[in-house]
């Protein structure tokens, strides 16, 4: 019995560790370079999720909002989603300019993140770009599912070109309609 107990416990330990550390992204994330290359042919808008490795709200948005099936499917279909670490050290070329990491003691920031956010470095920030890489809107902070859904469809369906945001929100129909709940009749 004791010979069997050790392998069973070891298997349990390995599987439980993997279940907590292994995460599957439902969003097809691209690097900045990949998205810029693909955008030349695909003519999709770009959604840049600006985050840092130590940002708890960033992780929460990744694990909740972006893990919603309808949100990830919409992002994958309508956008080239980019996950961009605002503290990455590698330089990036964009629109004929090179953006670099700026060291500020213990932490720093990437010039591209500062440019995309208009210098308002809040994490997370979701930046929506048109097909030509021009910023449509920078949305600061954690966005819960329902709000992010409205924002991504506002830009994804080009409502931003013809409908004011307040009117759009008032008339918004969610991607997934709430299904009526069947309540059995007590008399049956």
C-alpha cells in the first residue's frame, strides 16, 4: 500500500500545481510587430492591452474579462489583439519612429506605451487603433465584462464614426442575450 501511496500523492501534487499555474488564453494575442505586419493585409483594427507584470488589475482583467468566451471570440474576429508590457525593454519601431524603454530607478516605462496612452500611464489601459494604426481611444483601468463588451463593439462595428457614446450605451444590445429562465408552474 505504501508503495502505491507515494506515486499517487506525487501525481496529485503535480496535477494540482499545473492546474493553478497553467493558464490558457482564449484571446489570440499578437506581439506589436506581428500585429503591424498582419494589419497590412488583414485590414483589422488593433486593440492593445497595456499592462505590467506586477499589476493585479491587469491580471484580473486577463483572467475575467478576456476569458469570457464571447469577448475573446469577438476580439479574435474583429481585431488584432496585442498584449503589450509597458515595462518591456526592447525598442519598437512604429510609423518611422523608434520607441525605447525609459529607466526610472526601480521601474520605468516604454515610450510606445506613453505615446499610445497620451502620457497617462494607468494600468491596465486598453487602446483601440484603426486599421492604419491611429489611436481611436485609450480606455484606462480595469473594465468588467459588460462595459468592455460595449466598448469593443462600439469601435469594432464603427459606431464611433456615427453614434455618440451616450446614445450607443442607451440603445446597446449585448452580444449574448439573456435567456429566459423556465420556471415550472406549481400546479403541474
